[in-house]
């Protein structure tokens, strides 16, 4: 019996000893401890989890800016928070890295539709628009030959993320522009380039996966900022429920809901400042999300690409960071750079964190219209964009930058110059007066010329009239003379007849 007990005790001790290393392998490393155990732990992680952790651990580039507030870690591979009015970038993590966008593509589709169609336009569904669908694609069950209004189609595109509807929008708007679906895709690329997008290429209107269909976080922020200026978009983006009534082919209502969880009160992801956005997901893109928010002072857009964590928690953390750490500084209250004559909008501003002053900023200038001296200035802090504004440039800078002399070409820019620059406008005003005087003189000469022509015409008419009167008088006189001669001749003939008759009577009497 004792032998059996000893054997059992020995076995128990051996089991305990074999368990001890396993426990240590999963323990958190202590300060100064070898990382061998941590490495062993990571070998047990899946590739997906490794990628997820690496993405989360990646430090946002804005955290490396001296004096800049530290931003939160997020699971998104790329992320940005940008002010939609000034273009100031408050938070940036691989903002120019290219990713597949998935359904956030539809934001650009809606922008092109709003710029090139009306909400009352009809959207006719072709067979091609239906054929793109697979069973797992988001759709509202449209049929070939069915017709929606553009307004209904945009609601379905944004809220239900209906892929056949986005395709049909592109197809029909392309036709309105004098082309077809491919025309619409070309306009998507052209328009994004106009907005300053440098890392995007678009091959479809819905975001279905294509290796040549990609974008960046910064590009999506620029596109969303342009779209946000449309009241129609803001209304659609904030709608929670929408119903499309019966159509020419379907008798039932189609009812769908908003997919963006930060808009839903009562949802754990609800965010009080959220004003809309767009969700996206494919196996290749992973989760993508664009969100807009307005706290009454700032209007921000947050973009997260390739997120395998909690994309809503990431977005909320990014918004809180932006709203809590940045304040407006009006440009009208600061000394203008010497290249600037005036700001086009007196409400233009930059966004600065606490501790950073305006006089510490650098700036870059782009000439947009040399004839009107129009340009755009971008203010930078250690290379970081803190805001841009439209400006009227000085003639000296235009001439220096482009070689074009603007002193005689600014008559139309007076309204944009502002009262503070009136003293420097005297040469321009003098040239304007000279031009006005020249125009007035030319107008007077033209008037005199026209009057001369009119007077000559009237004189000619009077002369012609006098000639006609003279001609008529002459003709009347000729008729009178002819009549007189005829009458005289008649009288002479009558007298001769009487004489002959009298002679005849005398002969008969005799």
C-alpha cells in the first residue's frame, strides 16, 4: 500500500513539474526579462492576428511632429482626421498608402451624380446593371427595365449600399453627359484629380473588387469634403430609414435602413456629433469606413482603411482627439504673408493645437489664375498641413512666379480685395479709370458715327422725296400743257367749221 502511495505521489509531482514551463510560456514578460517567451507566444498567433496587432502598434506619423498632441492607436492600416473646410490634417497614419476602398467608392459616385444630374432625373436599369450582382452582394432587388428617380437611387446607393443601383446611377449619369457608363468612370477619375487626389484609380461606380480600383485615406477625405458641401448629400447621409414606393415593374414598397452604426441613438457605437458617412467591406479591402462629424465649431471627416479591429471605436477615438486638441485661428486676425493682397473669405482659418502660434507656421502658394491674381495658400507646421485658403495675390508675386503682369488685369478683383488693401490699389484704380474713360470715348464716337449714318439716311430720304415731288409737278405741268394745246386746237377746228358752214349757206342763197 505504501509503495502504491509513493508511486502515485511521484506521478503527481512529475505532472506538476511538466505544467510549470507551460504557464511561464504564456506569462507576460517582466521588465528586463528575456523576450524568448513572448516570441514563443507570438508563434502561436495566426497570421491574421499578427497583422492586426502590427497595424494597431503602428504609430501615426502625426505623433512624430514636435509639439503635436499624441493621437490614439487604431487598428486601421491607414487613417486620417481632416477639417472639411480648411483641409487641415489633424491626425495621420499612412494617409497616402493605397488600399481597396470597397463601398466607400459610392461617395464619389454620389458626388458625380449630384454635380451632373438632378434629383428628378430618371434612372433606367439595364440588364448590365443587374448582371454585375452575385448572391452575396448588397442589393435592393431591382429588375431590368425598372425606373427609379435619381433621388431614390442615391438613397439606395448610400443607405442600402445597393451595388446594382450605383452601377445604374453611373450608367444613366454617363448618358446625361453625352456618353455611357465608361464616361462616368472617366469623370470619376478626372474629378478626383481636380480635388487633389494623387493616389486613386477608379474602375467602377460601386466598389466591387478590382485590383486596379484603389484609393488612399487622404484622397477619400478630400472627396468627402467636396461632397459634404451639398445639402442633398447631408440630408441623405443622416437618414435612418427610407422607403422606395412602387415602380413601373414592382408593386411593393422597398424599405431599407442606414448601415452606419454611429448614427443610431441607442446603439453602443452612437456618436452624438456624427452627421453621416459610408461603410464598406470586401474580403480584399477588409473594413473601410468614412464618417463626418460636426460639434458646432469644427466639421471633421475621419477615414479608416483596412481595419480588422473595432472600426467604430477607432473612429470615435480619432474624432475625440480632433475636437479636444485643436482650435480655430482666424487668418483675418493675423499678419498676412507679403505675397497675399487679401483673403477671398474673411472667415478663413487654420487649426492649431495648444502651444503652437501662427507666427511659427510656414506656407506654400499655388497660382490658380494668373490673370485674376487668384491663388491658394497652404499653411504648414513642420511640414504638416494646418489649413488652406483662397487668396488674391499681389501683382509683384504673380509677375515673379509666372512672369505675367497683372497690373492691368485686376479690375474684376476689387470686391475680393478687402478694405485693408485699398491704399495699395491706387495704380490699379487709375488704370481702371483710364480704361473706363477709353471705353466711354469709344462709346461716344460710336454714337456719333451712328447718328451721322442716321442723318445721312434722313437727308437722302428727304432728297428723294423732293425729287419725287418735283417729278410729279413736272408731270402735272406736262399734262396741263398737253390739255391746253388740245383745247386750243379744238377751238380752232370749231371756228373753221363754223366759217365753212356760213360760206355754204351764203352760196345756197345766192
